[in-house]
C-alpha cells in the first residue's frame, strides 16, 4: 500500500524548514508522528538534501537505548554533524530522555542545525522546555486520520462504498493510520486500539502521576467516554462515582482528567461567553481523540450517533481552526462550537437530523440569537434537504463538509 502523505502536516513542516526555530510535533500515541517525519525526510532528499545531513533518532527503538542519557545523545548528534552543511535533526518521542531540553537548547544555538522533535504527551511541552524555549519553538498538533484522509487512503474495493458506509467503517475500526494500512476487520482494530489504550493509561498516566488505583482511573475514563459532549466537572464525576459505590474526591478526579488530557486521549473544550467575549472556567466538555477507541469500551445505547457526530465535528474543527470552544449564550443557552481564526468567530450547531420541524427550530434558535454577522452553520447527517439556507444560516451535510479541504 502506498504511504498516505498527510499533506496538511507535510506542508506545515515545509513551511518552517530552515527557519531558526524548533519544530515541535505533539500528538496521541500512534497518530502518525514518526511517519510524517519519514515523509518529510523523503521530501528533503528529493529536494537535494543528502542522507548524511539527516540525523534521526527514535527513542522507542531499542537501537538507541544508550542515547536516553542526555549527554550521550548530545555527543551522538554532535559526532554526526556536517560542519559545512545544514543538518536536519529529528528526535522522535524525546520525552523518554531526562533533561532533553538541554540537548534541544544546545542544538538550537547552532546555526547549521534544523531541529524537529516529537512527543506523545502535552505535558512534555508544559514544563522546562516550554519555559526555556519561549518564543523559540512552533508546535504542530497532530491527530489520527481525518475522515477526508481516511477516505483518501481506502483501497480500491472500499472506494466504491457509499459515504455512510465509509463513515461506519471509520467509527467502528477507528482513525489510527495503522488500522487503515493493515485492514478493516473490526475485531483486529479493537485489539490494536486496546494496546494503545493500555499503554496510554499505564505509561503516560499511571506511571507519570504515580496513580495507585488503576481501576478507579479506568472508571473515570469510561465515564468520560460515556459522556462525550456533555457538560461535566470533577465534582459531577466524583458524585456519580460515589453514588455507584466508588468513592473518590473531586481533586483526585481533576488530577485524572489532567492526565487524560495531557496524554491527548481526550481534548477539553472550554466554554466561551459569546456576548461578553470571555472564557468561563467551570463545567467544560470533553471529546475523545478517536471514536473507534470509545466504541471499544462503550457499547449499547451509549454509542449515540448524535454525540459521536458532535465529537467528530469537534475534532475536524480542531484541525481547521487554532481555537475551538463551546459557545455560551446568556445563562442557559448554548451553541455547540465557536471556532476562531485571526480573531474571526464562526459558529456551528450539530444535530443528527433536523427533518422534524420542531427539532429544526430548536437547533436554529441558538444561532439566531447571536447578534453578529459572522458565519453560522448547522451540520447534520440529512441527505434530503441536506443543504439549505435559513436566513443566512447555512445547513450542510456533515459528512460532505468533513471531506472538504
């Protein structure tokens, strides 16, 4: 199978090439960070860069185990530098190296070094490196495959499927690149995602936060999977756990949530007061990075298509906009998402279907209550009347919208 190019991410790397700034790529485990480095390295060589100018180290490869010491790593890179040429240095999953920031900072100071690093956790950018390199790095937040990327990568046989059939495959087998590359069997996909899930919980959360009660952490994780798109808070979760005879205090829940979002298994969608243009700090929403992983753990009525669609739209908005929030209107009103780019807001309401007139009016009401003239969209799965204009509010088919560039 040909390698999926992931053009948007490649374009980002090309845009920052040779600029005196550190390129940081973050993303959940197995979302394709190592692969995008390989694609970019191929691009560089096609552009005339010699193989000897590329120094690449993956710290999850046993071959480089002795380089987990930061001094050894620095000496290794220094020995391989070409003094009279530009060197492209790729340090993959660098969070495994203690005090790696010292290596990165030293390489940054060399004019003949173009430095690229990846990590599977948001927390690896939240400490010393971020402090040390303020104003000296740019960050690319990678995600598993978008629906457009997934459809592009399907084999010839699967290309004949309808749009709805492709979506069913996408949410049942998941959006991790490996699943697309090696097959479409739901059971195999579940086993693969189970491995990712366990590694994230045990390596990225339990080990880092020194959590003793793994079962409680998993109970909180499943609660959040059940409640994607619902307003929640540590207190709400703690009360629910306690009522189910799993006593836990809100501070511990908050710590678990920070671990789940730092590992990039979940994203936090903060609330934004549209009229006051201010952020609200409590009762946010959470969305999972991959619906297939959620479906692996949650079954029955909880595989609600409305919440799944909302989760997918949120992920797509994160790909397209630097800021995505839940919109607050007055005391109780809400618009699903406010996406902001260059200071300009765009409003999105998401619903499985609005063919029922009452449902349609209910979904249009929050958008109509917003008094500015910025774009407003209603996204549904409707095929009949899938594209409509309601006084400037554009109704679009969500699957077709997700396929757009």
